[in-house]
C-alpha cells in the first residue's frame, strides 16, 4: 500500500538527484490516499454489517442510505421516491459504486457544509462513467498513463510519480529514462510562479492563471447519456427537451472552443497539457475545422485517474494529485517460467515437410499457465439471479442452504432481481423461512426478511383485493362525475347555442327593417315630386285661362268701340 510523500516541487532536490527508475507500478488508490483526496472524515461508517443483518418490512427502505435499517423506514411510497432525488442519496449511490460505505444524513449535511468538493453532487462523480467509450478510455489510461513510475533514491527510499508526467500517452514502452524526472524538475519555474492560495491550498507553489466552468443541460434526465449519443442510434426524438439538449450541446462545444482559443498564450507556454474528455466530449477539444488542440501534440496527456464533474474545485484536486509523490515498494520481478515450459520451448516442432527442415520457432517462447477457472455458481444462486421462483422453492425444499455465500460473498437472496421481476423468487425464500422455522439456518446471515406465512399471504391478498375494490369504486365514481360534467357542459352549450340563434335572428330582423326603410324612401320622394309637378301644372293652366279671359274681354270692348 502506497502513501503520500509530498508534492513534487516542495520535496528537496536530494530525493530526486541520482534517482534510478525501476519500472511501472499499478496506480491502485489506497484508503489513505482516498481520504486525502476527498477530505471525507466519515468514509468508514460501520454500516456494512447492519445492512447484511437488516430485516426489511414492506420494501419502504433505501439500503444505499440505510433507511429502514438504522432508522425507521419511509411512511409512504411518495416519500421514498422523493428521497431518491435528494443529493444525500445521489452521494451515497456514488460511494456505493466505488465500494465505499454510505454516510448518515447528519454526516452528509456536515460534510456538505464544510467541504467545497461537494459542489458537484448533482452532477456526475466520475466523468468516465457516463459517456460512451468511457470503458475504452479507462483501459487506455491503465495501459499507458494510468500507472506510476517507481524510482529508487540514493538513500534507498522508493517513491513513485505519475507516468503521465514523464512520457506521452502513446509511449507504450514500459521503461522511462532517468532524464525524464530531471527534465520534469527543470520545469519548476512555471509551476512555482505563484505563492500561497493556489490550487494546492495554503503554501502550495502554484498559481491559477485562468479558469472557466460551463454547465449546460445536455444529459437526458433519468435515462442518462448525451442526446447526441441517443441520436447516433437512429432514434431521433422531436420533443422539446431533445431540441433543447441538441442546442445546448452545440453551444457548449462553441463555448469550450472559444475559451481554449482565448487561452492560446497560456497553452503555447505550457510544458504539459492534461485533458480529460471521454467519449464524444473530445469533439469540443479536438473537433471542428480549427480545433483548439491537436492530438499529435506531444505535450498532451490524459489525466491518469478518474475525475468528477468539471468544477474549479475538481481542477484544483486534479492538479494536486498529479503533483503528488507517493511512497512505493519496488515492483516485484517477473516470476521465472515453469520448468515444463522451458522443456517445451527447447523441443523442435515437427513441420511435416522434407527431412532436415528447420523447426518452427513461432512457439518457442514459454507459454503462460492458464488462469484458474472461475468457481461454478451454486444452483440456488443461479435460480435466484434469474428470478426462477419454482426452482428456488425446489432447491430450498431439497436442503439447499440460503446462508451459503458464493465466491464473492453474496447470498442467494441478495442476487434476486429487484422490483416486481424478482418478487416471487424473494417470497419463495420467505415462505421457506416460515415452513422450516428459525432454527433451520441463519436467516439473518442469509439476508432473508421476516417469514411469509400463509396467514400473511392471505391478509396481503385480502388487502390487495380491498385495494382493487376501492380503485374500482373510485374509477366508477370518477366516470359518473365525468358523465355529469359532460351532461352539464352539453346543456350549457345548448343554452348558449339557443341564445346565439335568438340573438342572430333579432339582428337579422333589425337589419331587414333597416333595409326596407332604406328601400321605401326613394318611392316616397318620387311621389312627392310628382304631386308637386301636378300642382304646378294646374296653377299654370289656371293662369293661362285667366289671361285668355282677359284678352277676350279686351277684344270685345275694342269691337264695341
């Protein structure tokens, strides 16, 4: 187990002067290194034994956080679902995924209040686990940069530094020249440009030149994975969320490339550039017509250990981890080949050709012994893992021990599928516990909950039947209310339609009356004009007759004279 010796540029030169490389050693993180990197004072909460001895009641539990084991279970299913969306549960789920014990709620709250590293709770703890190609990227790190190089100092001490600091990722040769460590120490100037308050904390000889963090909604909720990865499968979703994620992916790539281009002066002056961009995230750094970085750049290295969500606090942790010098034991020499392998190597192989032909040398090297075969899975474990309740019941009745662990220490009950898929298989264990009695085996060690008696099953069936009856009654009432609402709506709609028809008829009648008035007005005016003309004619005729009468009288008088 390795320990922490100090930072690369704070240790004395006497440790590195004349150091001789011995070879690569695996970068297995010890418990002390894990606690130092995470600053987690509660990483050893003794909860594992309690989880194995838990007796669950009704399934309203969370084994990840210990609810229903150390504290009472949930009061309802909605409360349980709400718990699964909390930061406390997400944090414990990530701890469980890496083999660490969960935190109690008060411990988590205290850690969240005091530790800035928990600013990335809502995101991914490891950027390598949530992207396509993460496994391949992790394998590449293990194969090239994901190891440390062990050195022997003049005083006999052994120490190790990350291999990625000494050689590019593409350097597959196991050996690292001794001059590489001296060259790394010669670059102390740029690393030690600042004073206290840098990425390493107080007193660390580091300075932050620039930093920037982008957060955009690009991962599909509950399903995980980038939207571009989903589109690559041929299933092109058209929802509003998918459109938003596609837009955010384009904008995120644009923001990253613009930021890296603004840092060109810093990148050009850098001796080493460490990048962690698994899967399709690499397109933002190496893609496009004018990528900010080139894969052919020998200064470019992959971060040789898992990283979390990209935050400023995580960037400081990565820099400090890269600069850490570890105490290490020298790598063990390769074991000598077995004698029978040497004998096989010395024997010539018949080629079946003519006499005097050269023996085939392609198999002259010693063949490694095959690894030991994996232990066969017990039948009860196999039946439980597949959810075969009938087979589980038969094996238990035949005398199979449910407390017997497999090669990985797991009991058969723990392998039963979760949810409704494995409910019948789990109930088979509980029925056997009721039938065989508590003295038949160590049921607590087997992880089997309380016995499931016929009376309990009958009561459960009665509750289910009652629940179905209530649901049917509620559905009947809901349909009746829906019919009533529809009838009321139809009546109201009919009334509105009748009122609208009456209003339309009144408006039409009023419009027709106005039109008749407008049509009768010209006729009345013509009649008045005709009457006036008749009166004028009569007056003119009367005046003419009067003049004629006067003229006749005048003519008669003249005759008389």
